[in-house]
C-alpha cells in the first residue's frame, strides 16, 4: 500500500488527517430554540482531545451524531451561566458515567458560572460518581491561557453581558488558524481584541436594535471590521433576523466587507 503524504493515515478504508481539527456547531440558535436550531454550542474535535464549548441539551447524543468519540472529550468550557449555555451539564456527566468513563472530566468557567455549575451537579448528586470532575477557574483576565497541548491553544477574555461571561479563542498550532466564539455579549473592546485577525468569528446577534448586552447586526459589522476577522458566522440570532437573512447580512456589510453567513446546526468548520 502506498503511504499517504504528510499527516494522512489510513483508518480502515478512510484516509484521515491525523492532525485534522474541526469545529462543529452542535446548535446555532438563540435562547429560544426552534425546530431547526437548538441553543448555541460547539465542539472542538481534535486528535489532542475534544473540548465542548457550552453545554445545551443532549450533548452526549450530539457528539455521537457528529462522529466525535465521547471517550476523547477532555472537558467543557462554559461561557456563562444562562440556561441555554449550561443546562446540559448534569445530563452530560450522567451519560459519561453510564458510558463507563473513569478519566477526569474538566470543567472550565468563571467564578459565577462555577457556582451555578456546582449547584446543578449538587442537585443531581453527580459529585460522587466514578467520573472525577475537575473544576478550573477562569480569572477575570484578558486573553487568559485556559489550556494548551501539541495541537491547539485556548484563550478566554471577559465580555459584556448580563452575568459574568467569557468569549473564547481557539488557535490551531498546525495551521495557525484561529476561531473565536463571542459568547453572549454587547460590543466591547475585549471581544475586538480577542478576535483580532481571527479566521472565523462565531458571533451572537441576539438583538434587532443596538443593545448593551447583546449585539445587533450594525454592531456585529462594526466589531468584525475593527477586529479584521476573515469570516463571520452568525449564531444565537434573534428569530426576526433569521426571517430576513439578506437584510441582516446587508446591515452587517455596511461596515464589514469580509464573508458573512448564518451558522446552521451541525455545520463543520476546519481549523
Ligand atoms: Zn444565550
Ligand atoms: Zn446569556
């Protein structure tokens, strides 16, 4: 058999890049889900260990559905403690236990989110299962290095929302590509700085008119232009903006001249 070039290896009949990393949208909707859009969450799928970003409903099922091995999941990074971003956590820990996991499961969050996550896990008595849970506190610090390994780096910065919230930047060591998730936030310098020069900006757009703690299309355009990102993928959008996608995109494009599109549940992006 001819050897494949570079990082490519044969697994069964499939040729797989052993360093291939993907971001999969497990949900693309706002706090009020729809028939086609669940609450926004992601998984970073990497041979160095996968990482969930936020934890909406049925995370275990969604990992299986997208072909991500739950055994390779290192942990979850929770951006903030609103229900649409955190309510799947007890279910995930419970299913990892039933799945036979005995490896530590890491939970990264700021202090407020950690309190809520702890209370949720207390309620369901999930501390004394065979799954060791390890909590990691994200300080109120810009571009904080959350974790790094041979294939990727993860940084967070506090952003401007109704409760303490972090935005997330994932950088691939191999390709050098970077993806940022705004989390829920109004326009802020911290997000522009974290997203600076990113290839992908997964940006919330939960309001129709300019807002302090969420973003409207005009504000998305201003921030994306200032940050100089290559592509904006809209997630967590107000339902009315989804009804008029061309109007929404043209509003953003008044300020920002890169690529803009709406994310869809189960979209896959190469990192
Ligand atoms: Zn939200
Ligand atoms: Zn929120």
